C-alpha cells in the first residue's frame, strides 16, 4: 500500500484519449483557465469560489502540484489544442483514490469530464493496480453525478462539503467503487 510518507514531487504524465490530451498545467495556462475559474456557472458547486481576476487564477496555478500520489492535469481538446478544463486524482489517507474535474461551461455535457476522468483512473490503475475509488459532488449537481456513475462508482451516502473560503456549503453525494 502507498502511504503519504512515500510522496515525492513529480510531474503528471501526458495522457492522450480520443478527444483530449491530459497534461500538466503551467502558469502559461492562466488566461485559458480563467475562462472557467472566473465563470460563476462553473464555480457554482466547486470547492473554490469564482475567481475575480486572472491573478487569482495565476495564484491557484502556482499551487498546482503533482506527487507520486496526486496527479493534476489540464484537459486540452485535441481538435483545436484549446485548454478546456482541469482535474486530478489523489490518494486519500483512508486508501481511496479521489478524483475531480471541471471545465469551461460551453464544454459541459459533451462527455469531456467522463473521458478525462476515465483516463486519470486508468493511469492510476496502470501504475498502482487494483485501487478503490471515491468521488463526491453536490447533491444538486446531477451532471457531475452522471459523470461519476459513468466511471463505474455507485452512490454510498450523503455528506457535506464547504468551499475553501467557507462561503458555500453543500449537501453532497459520495460515491465509491464497488
């Protein structure tokens, strides 16, 4: 079993899917990332509040890191090389791997989040073998719940989460792998 003590800084790999390239995020991505981090429709259920400026997005990008047990990605659409979202997968203290994602509003409902999530899960399974998965979304966020279900997780229980700044609190649906 992998433990937090085993973590070392690493770069996320680049993963190619049918329609996406998952790659590490950089400060050069600030303008493109601000298209969704600054959109209140996207941030509505997120753990972060809507970014008020591109500088807030730059500050966030400075904190994005990958380790041996946490992988963060930008989602680039292959058809036009446009960064359309981001997400990650990380090992929790209880041994579950948790994944999450978000994307530009105009890219919602097109299957990109499912495609990216399955790619992240596949990468971790390829690296670490049989893993247990967990994901959580606001109970009202039915679109995100569908993504999680399409990734093979099943509803386990209700929970609650708050945004980093404490301004938003949500009843959540927690899903786990079978």
